[in-house]
C-alpha cells in the first residue's frame, strides 16, 4: 500500500526556505474565486434540533445566500449543502470567514456545535479543566466523542425538514442530492469518518464504519493520520468519495506528529478525485480565516506565527471553493483548476496542490 513519502527533514528544509521568503513575494496572480461571491450572506445561529434517540439537543448555525433581485438563483432554486464541523472544544461559529465565503458563492453551510464544545460542556456538567488543551487531550482519548460527532452529522442530515420548518427562509432551497461535509482538526476527523474512514473501537473485532451515503464529497483541514482516535492503516480502504486534505509546514498533530502525518488519508485512500494541499508557513489555526481577519488568538499556536495569514487564507479559499464547485456543482472550470498547477503559480509555489 502506498505510504507518505516526504520525510520530516524535507518538510523542515522547506519550512526554513519558506520562512526566508519576504512577504512581498506572495503572488499577485488571482486565484479561483478567492474573493467574495455574488450573494449576500444570511446567518442564523444556534437553532436547536432535538435528537430524541440520543436525548440531546444539537445546536446548529446556518449561513446561506440571500435571495435578491440582482443575484439570480439557481434554475431549480436549490443550493448545495455543506456541513462544517468545528475542532475539539470549539463551536459552530469557529470557521466564520471560510463558511461565509462559501455561502457567498451559493452554498448553504450548516455548522453544528458538538458536545465537546467548551461552551457546552459546563452546561452538561462535564470537565473543562485545562482549557482548550485539556478538552483536546480528552477528545482524542474518548471513544464516545469519536462516535458521537459523525452521528451528529447524520442526525443533522436526517433533520433537514425540521430545519426548514424552523427556518422558513431555507424552505425548498436545500439540495439533498448535493451534500458535502468538511471540518477542521477534530472536525476533519468527523468528515473523514462520515465519508467512509473506519475506526478500531474497544470491544469490536472488526473496524467500524459510520459512513453516511448521502455525503458526496469531504474536506479535511488539518486532518489525522493513523494511530490516533481509532484510525489505522486500512481506515481509508473504502473511502472513495472526492476528498481534499489541507495542511501546512507548521501544522503538527496533537501528539506531536509531523505535518506529513496529515497526508496519510490522501496517500492511503483509493486514488481518484483525491487532493492534498500543502502550504508553506501554515499552522493549525491558519485555515479557517480567523487569523487572516484578525479574530484569531495565538493560544495553542503561540510560537507558530507562520507565513502571511491573508495570503494563506486566499489560497485556502481558492482550493476549497474550487473543490466544492467541482464536486457539488459540477463546474468544469473548477475541476480544471484543481487538475492544473494554477494555485502553485499564483502562490509562487508556497501552496502546492497534489492529486491522485
């Protein structure tokens, strides 16, 4: 089975070289849809969906295109749906710059707040000691969280009719045949499990699947490789969906894994419509736009300032929007962009997109 081939020393060398590049070297070449799209964005936050089976409420925030006379709607009036899953300890508003960007280009983006959220845990009487770092340590060791997050996604997809009833502005606008799931960090884990990655769980002889067949494509921002949270060497054998994995030269794993570890889902999944974006100078907090727009705090990323956050976010917006456009909207130009070296040229090879 094909394995990741870049060594840690090569990654370190590239990181050093990237750090020496002046900020002015960032490309001026325009990227694919890196600027806001034609739609104004409507946001509705923290709608509660009741899961009677699991006896819990799932808070969901929705970000979607505003219908205006000056901006024509799709012919059938429906928009593709993206479910975006936050990182450990986060909440549904953690990726706002990125999800708003997608919504401006014609997507309905639904952002659940999972039970590991540091905002929800006190309400549930759960431990929040150690802050975000403590929550992350517990999350990567609790099988309950590994399983409940993908189930949250499937429950949300089961509840689209209920969501439309609670939010009439979405009535008739959710295209249930064009659904993608993305996520950052623990949310990337969630996306790959929903997309077909299997887990080794205690007391189970065989790897377990929580695949949801309604999902047509998955996006991983800072996803995980083997030997963490039940993932194993053959986890991706059946992951045949289109997939984009994104990481950077400063994006180490929660247990100190080097950045190339995050390449494993791309390298070990069956080939075909698989993409891997590696960005020089990008760290774990670089990808959702919070640092680019001044809303991020170093916190866990202190000492990893990295490259130009605005340039990095531009490349992420370009690659991710092209990915959704290619596989949820069927846009030929988007797939051509993904299959080309345009992003590398636009970034002066600071952002490299592989495919297999």
